[in-house]
């Protein structure tokens, strides 16, 4: 409220009677309130795009009495002033500085004057709370393909203790980033439809914002590549006949083209399929949990693979044996941490939905913290269960069941093939593998929706002239930015190795965070 008060009172100066100055008890005011209103209107929380800049205000419109009033006003009197200003605007036909809901003001200012959102139907948009508006989409963006294809390998290499250490370190980074975002949001940094880039650029300046924003865009693009390669590994698990030299590059490029065309057709279809994707992700997580708890009684896979002595089921002896690390050549804790860290990316997805939240500062704080804390316990439980259910050579992929030729090692999914068939519960043949493919493609699709919009927002600020061609919109969609994002993603997918893309992705997100 302290950030929005200067706009309300300054706009009211010429239209409504000024509030008479009278002696009041000093109150705890924010630094923004302690400064003269004529100099700090813009820095008090208005975006750089706001039409109400300090330089545009005439000093004659701000008399000494109003300046002193801003310094002494209390929270209760602010609410009264806001209500009076709202009535004044309504009585004059909403003329003046708030005549349109399309003015580029922060959500905080809009909440003070209680203006409805810009809705073509003429009514207010249905606002969401912390759970449905932030918690669910954040979890959906965090839970990617690495949960299904790399957790058992991490435990087999690093052991349970170091695996939990990687989880905690990644959580600590996400926790600090969420705290910084919450501080920015609480100080008026949320801009409707602005997202994380808008907050960064308006808080730290356009040059720093563009630098971090480009890295954040590259990270989201690489996350799309990671999920696409994960879907390819799922495909290769289903049939040996799909394998050939450079098969990952071929399949990955084909899937990337299909995803780009899907997004090019519009975001409406992607939005409608969102509930289906969420259901598939949760169903696949349940299949893994149920299989881990019931092993070794998991039904046999379609290839008739039999359980072996390396699968013990939930056992304390297996837990003790898997506590220390058992690294093979070329692996270490740093590599394991870089592969796991992408599981804590996507924590800023709630900021992209700030304009649909009932109380953005509160909802973003509660929803994002809730998502990362819940994910911390879920990831830790997976690490412990994998360490209790099978011996480390089996989890590393070094031991093959009887009659298994290991031919899928070419595709990088040798261990995952028989682990998913022997341990993970499959209600119908290939159920878990199909769930992995759909979950991966849904994540890649969401990334390919967000990344072009981020690139378009950076280009619109006109900081780098090389990005100017990506600024125009086509039929309300950033199709030029989509084309540019696709070109980069198509080149990165030619890497063809999920274990190489994951560390690169982790570095990009760490820079942005």
C-alpha cells in the first residue's frame, strides 16, 4: 500500500480536495514512503513502462502540504484515501490517469484502486490462489524426465548419503532464489504478465536484466532439449528395432519439429491438454512408487525377464550397503550434482501467472515455497527407496539379468530398460515407458511455449539490436521468437546425450538464479 499511495494522492491533487495536514503519531514507514513523492514515484514500484514517471510530473501539482502528508500517513488512512479516490474516479467516468485497465501499472496499484482486469467478456477474470495458481504448475514444471531415468543411476553411483547431499544442495539454491523472488514481489516488483524477466530487468536495470534474461531463455530452451531426449530414451526402451547409429539425433530432431509446429498452431490446444499431462505425470510417479514398495513382486515385463538376486526388495541390509558412494570411472559428486540439479528448475513458473492470482505477493511466496519443500521430501524418498530395493551394481547398469544381451547400451538406456520392467509397476504392458514419453513431451511442449515469449519480451525492451527482429507479434503470438527458439533447440538436440545436456542446463539456470 505504501508503494501505491503516491500515485493515488498525486493523481487526486487536481481533482479532489487535499487531505488537511494534521499532527499524527509517527508510524513505521517503508523507505519508499520516506522519500519525496515528486522524485520517487517511479522507483516506488511502478514499472519502467509506466506513464507516470517522476520526470513527467509538474512540481506545481505537488505542493508542500501533500509531500508532508505522504510522510505522515498511516495504513488506515491510506485505505480511506484509496477508497475516496476510487469513488472520485467512478464519479468522473474513470477519467484521468486510470481511465483504462490497460495502463502499464503494477498489480499492487491495481489492487489498491480495485480495478477489474482487462477481460473481453466484460467481467472480472477468475483469480486463483496459491495452490491451483502456483503450487500445481510449479510442481508440474519441476518434475521432469530425470526422476524416471536417472534417479536410480545417481543412487548407484553416489550412494544414498551423497545422493541426499545433492538433493539438499539443489534445494538450498532453489530456496535462496525463491526468497529473492519473494522479496522482489513484496516490494512491488510483480508486473502483470511480466514474469521473472520483467522483475529482474526492472529491479536491477535493463542491461543486467537482458544479460540474465538471455541466459534464462537459453536455460528454458535447453530444458526443452533435455525433455525431448528423455522422450527419445523412452522410445528406445520399448523396442530394440528402433536403434541405429545417430538414432537419438534423428528422433530428437523429428520430435522437435513436431513440437514447434504444435506450438505454432496456437497456445489454446496446449492449454486444453494441460490437465491430461498433469494426470499422466502423477500416474507415472505412482507407478514408480508402487513398484518400489512392492518389489520384488512386480509382474514380469513383456519380454519375460525374471527377477534376480540383485533385487532384494525393501531391505535394511541393502540400505546399509548402498549408503557409501561407488563411483565408476569418469563419475564423481560434481557430475552427479549437475545431472540432478535440473530437477529443481522451473521454480519461477509461478511468476509467469502473476496476473491471475488473487494476492500475487502472498500466493507466489506460499505456492513456490510449498512446491520446493514438497519436492525436497519427494526426491529424498525416491533416493532412499532406490537405495533399499536393489544393490548398487544393478542400479549402475553393470549387471544384466539372465538372457539379457545388453544391446540397448548403445542408446544409453540399457539399465533403465530392465529396471523399469522388473521393479516399476506396469498396470498394462509398457505402461511406465509410455508414461515417461508423454511426461517428457508435455514438459518439452511447455518449455517451447514459455521460451519464445521470454525472447519476445527481451527483444521488445530494445536493449540488443540483434534481437529486434523477434519483437513483433503475429496474431497475438510471438511466432518470430518461436522460430528463433526452434533453431537453437534444433541445434542443441544434435548433442544427442541427456547426460551432457543436463550439466549445461544446470549452469545456465544457476547463472539466472
